[in-house]
C-alpha cells in the first residue's frame, strides 16, 4: 500500500527539529531510518501530516568515549554500531546483539536510537540497554534531560519520550573486561526473537563476580533478570551453579502468548537461554 500524503521536513539541527515538532504538534512524526515507521505508514496504521527526518543532523551520528561512558548518537546506524571498536572494547554486549539484528540492509538503514525509541518488546536493543544501565539523553522544548534505562521503557511501544521530544544519544557505562553474549531464539533467520537474552558477566578467579542479564520479549518492555543476577553473584563458574540460578530467570516476567509460542513456552525458553547466555558470556 502507499502511505497517506505527508509533508516532509529535513532540519539540519536538533533545535530546528524541535521547532518543527513544536509547530506541528500531534500531526508530526519523527522519521529516523524508517525501518519500523515506513511499514506502519504503508499499512496506514498511522498517517502523520508531517514527517520530520533526523537524517541530516550530523550531531546525532557517531560514537565517542566520554569518561566512564561510551556515547552513541541516536542516528548512528546499526551497522556502524556493530563494527565500532570502542563499543567492542567497553560494551561488547552491544555488538553481540547487533550481529543478530535483522539483515544487512536493515542494519545499514535502521538506527540505534530509532530502534530504542520504537520500543518493540521483541526489539533486540532494549534488553542490551537495560543490562548495561544505559542513560537516554532526550532533548525537548524545556531543554535536555537524562532518563535511566529502567525508566525509559514504559509499556508496549511506549517510552518516556514525549511527542515533542527527540532522543539525541544513549550513554553506555563502560563494562571493560566483561564477557558478553546475546542468545536469540528465532523461528526464521533475520527476524525478531521469540525470546532473547542479553548477558554480560565479570569473572574473577573462576567465580562470577557480577552478572547483568536483560530479557527480550518476556513482557511489554525489556526486563532485567534480577533474581538470577543476585543468585549468580559470587558463585563458582560451573554449569550446575548457572543452571540453578537460571531457574530464577523468569521471576517478575509476564511473557505474551502468540502464534510463535505461549507464555509457558517462553518461560521455558528464558530458562534455557539465560543459562546458555551466561555460560557463553563467561567464556565457560
Ligand atoms: C524485516 C525487518 C526485520 C527486522 N528485524 C529486527 C530484529 O531482528 N531485531 C530488532 O531489534 N529490530 C528489527 N527490525 C527493526 C529495525 O531494528 C529498525 O531499525 C528499528 O526498529 C527502527 O529504527 P529506525 O531508525 O528505522 O526508526 P524509524 O522506523 O524511523 O522510527 C521508529 C519509531 O521511533 C521514532 N523515533 C526514531 N528515532 C527517534 C529519535 N531519535 N527520537 C525520538 N523518536 C524517534 C519514530 O518516530 C518512530 O515512531 C526489523 C525491521 C524490519 C523491517
């Protein structure tokens, strides 16, 4: 189908983009890589009168090191994120997830910020942002604010972003030296997961010193497997210890039931995938 007609604006600064959003209010919609929005427009599930394209704002692209954080511009494409040496060194979990995200074409068009702003519970990056304690920098009419990952994801396809706000960058605390693994269970290649697990682990002297685990598609938002994380802290790095902690992986989850699997199936998957992800992240 062809989308409903819309006007197209391509501002070259965040200030101009914010002004466009303020002027057009509910009639305007941001477009980033278009990989999620364009299908929605073509199916006429949404028909904004104005599209505000962030693609010509250079300050929204790129990856840099700032103190204890790696800062990823919202408009940085997945392919750039996946190949970035700073992220590989200090937040390896990001690259582990991006290599499984969609196909090469989508990874070249789709953006890090666009995927997180879209907040699809089956999207791969939310669990990663949560596991790494990312901070989301949001520009709006009243200035800039920073929202922790725990508060950014509000509900199904809903974030802390207001209609008149722009996600400008995502700040990832360094996890240098931590092992990382993304375990994704799909029905067909290059698709959203039925369930996936983002795990990053710090191993010290043959024991798990700390583990951070994010769950994809186990509720309306990405979730942290906190009970499992707590059970793992200080445990020896053995299959038995990880398997017994993985029994707690589904605490606090509310997985959906759909044609790909019911909630019980997803709970079972989460138990299996968290065990695999933690062992792989720890290099066991
Ligand atoms: C066939 C296919 C397979 C895919 N497979 C996967 C997959 O396996 N895993 C996965 O995680 N994703 C997958 N995706 C989605 C892909 O990751 C998209 O890149 C992502 O969902 C949206 O990013 P985008 O830059 O294209 O954003 P857009 O589609 O342009 O925008 C998405 C939404 O976010 C809003 N938005 C975008 N940027 C900002 C911003 N900076 N500030 C505020 N709001 C903003 C837009 O208004 C829109 O509502 C797939 C997509 C397709 C088409």
